[in-house]
C-alpha cells in the first residue's frame, strides 16, 4: 500500500468507516450502517464462493436504481468482478453484453420482469435473485436453481483483482471492455473525497444511474470511502427531487448538466426547502456545464458548483475545480484531481501551457488497458500516457479547458469548429434554455455546423434570429447553418446530450 492511499481494495476501504455511521439509505427506508455493510460484503463473498464464484469471476448486475444496486456493487466487488448493466436494455443488448463479458452469473431483483432472465437461461448463465432486506441496501442472493462449486480464487479481493468492468459507449464502433482494478477504483474514491473534502457527516443524494461510472464512483464509493453516506434514489426525477432533498438533507449532489438544467425551473418555488437544508456544494461531471447554467445554479442553491472532468477509463475523475476559497472557473474543468494531466500533439510530444492538443492522463486510477483489444490499446496509449480523445489546453494557472471530443469537433472544409464554443454563445440568447451543436453532412465542405435548441417556456425565437445572434459573436464559419427547434434534445441513458449521430436522427443530410 502506498502511503498516500489509505486503501488498496474495496474491503479495505469499507473497513475504515465508523461501524455505527450511516452508509447507504433511500427515501422512506431505514439506513444501513457502515458496519452492517461490511458484514453484508463478507456474507455476500462467502455466498458467492459457495456457488463457485470468486475473485475475477464476472457477475452481471441488472437492478433498478436504488440502495440495493449501490450495496450489491460494493458487496459483490469485495470478492468478485461486478458488471453493472442498464436494466432498460432489450434482449439483443443483454445477449451481446452477457456473451462479451463471459458472465459467470446474473444478479437480478427478485420478481423483476426482464428479458435478461431469458437471455441468461439461453446462455446457461446462472440467475441469482436478489431479495431486499428491511434496511436500505440489505439483501440476500438466491440461485434460481441450486448452485455449488469451488472458485479458483476464493476470499476477499486483492489489490490487482478487477473490481468492475464497464463498456465504452460505442457511439462510433463496437463497445470496448474497460477493466478497473481495486487499486484504480479506491484511488478514484480517495481523489474525489479529497477534492470535495468529504467527511463522515457528509451525505450525497444520488440521482445518477448506478450502472454508470459517475454514480458508482463519485456518489457511492467516494462517500463510503470517506466514512460518509449516500442516499440512493430510484433515479433522476425533477418532480420528486425537492421532496427527497427535504427528507434526506444532503450536503452535496453530483449529476450531469442536463439534470441540473431540468431542476432549475423548480428551484425558485422550492427556495424555502433549499434554505432549510444543509447543502454545501453541487458537483457537475460527465459532460460540459454551460457557464450560464453554473451561474444560475449558484444563484438558485446558494452554494458553489464544482465542475469536474471524468471518464470510465480513469475510474471517473481526472480533473476538478477546487472548493472555495480557491478559484473555480466557468468553462474550465479545473486542476488535475487524480491522475497527471497533460496535453499531447499527434506525434506524441507533450505541449506547453496554452497550446491546444489532446488531453492525456496517467496515474493509479487509470485502467491498464482495454480487454483483449491490442489495436485499441496501441491507439490509446503513447509513452505510458492514455489518450482521452478530448481536445483542450492547460492555462497558465494549470486549469484544464476543453474544446470538445476530437471526434465531435466539426471539420468544415478544413476549418475546425468547437461545438462547446458555439453552445456557449447560443446559450447567451435569452430565449435559449438548452442547446447542442453538432456536425451535419455537407456535399462540398464535408461537414457543416448545426444546432438543436430548446427554448425557454413562454419565449419565442426563429432560426434567422438565432443565426443573426450567433453571427454577431462568432466568426462566419462557426455560425450554425441549420437551427432545429425541439421540445427535448435526445439524451443517452446517463442523461448526456448526444452529438454524434444527431444529424441522422433529425433527418439532416447534405
């Protein structure tokens, strides 16, 4: 164990908390204490071992958002490899993922109607029904058919065992498997806790999906690693958020920008609930936070908004704006807050501050590489640095500023356009509530700039008006040639706006 890191494994991390402290909760449910969570993890590992499942054996988890999903992640990872899957997948998707993962078992909520059951049965993957207990997160596992065996590697997890496997989003290619070892995820939990100064009396209200790295690492493992607590809601719901907020009394929330944008209209009418609370920060990650939204959130909630930068391959957090009194900057994802962060050119040379290139990282919380994919690893790693696929630069103070995903940068006849820059300008228009700028095909230029916009309730604006607004603030080649008005912008399963493929979804051709 390195002196800087207090835990090398999830069992080590769980053992550091005060046993009587609250660990996992849910609205309207009794809390599960840290000591009980540790015991649940030991019992779960023993039960899995008795079924022949041990360290580095993969257990797919298909559960709705909530405390059992949070608890099963840490308990199963304490002696096997977790593979959380989106419960809304269709049969074909479950078939792909269960096969690709070589899953040794499927954990699913008892009585839950899901195509995953039939897919697992067809593939000969044992089904383990999860039966919730009285306290939030408490559970027992019950094989659908008797299951016995001797695992190759029994007992609690070791530092280099794989705790978690997730797939990349696969927007442009076949999804890749990202294995994250215990040393990776415990380091990430430590970095997030240190960045946010988490202490045992902190409580996170989780509204993020728990099949996603953001909810698993930032909301759940970082909280537990600090001896703090996490209240796991059924998922994001703008209508119910402030009732949960009042009941749970969180000290912090972590979410993606689209969730915060959906909450803003309700914040004004819930000012008294906010004022009675004990909130000390809002954390935003997994997508770029428009500066206007940051300003509006800080005004509505009266606390600092801390924008962070994360991705699956880094066990989530890579950089973060610091807490006050250190400065935080709208439009920046902050200082390195975990791995080392640098900027690299195409030739593999590191660039000085101020120069734009690809963001690269290295450090303890970075994956050792994609599974069984030497071609992807050869592209992803250069001289020990992992290439994130994001373009950006480091300013003179060391703050990282992103211009977008390299594959999302719009190449208009050789002129490069950052979608984030166009987003920021259009968000300044008083009628614009939400915007996503994207590339649409063009027969001569290759790509052209387009934008999808959601207007604020009670306002109006037309395409020509928005283009004129942009033209007064942007170079001519950056002005969207098409503006599409929508009631809602399509989002991915984790609430992130999707730029790639949006032109085709909206029927915008060359």
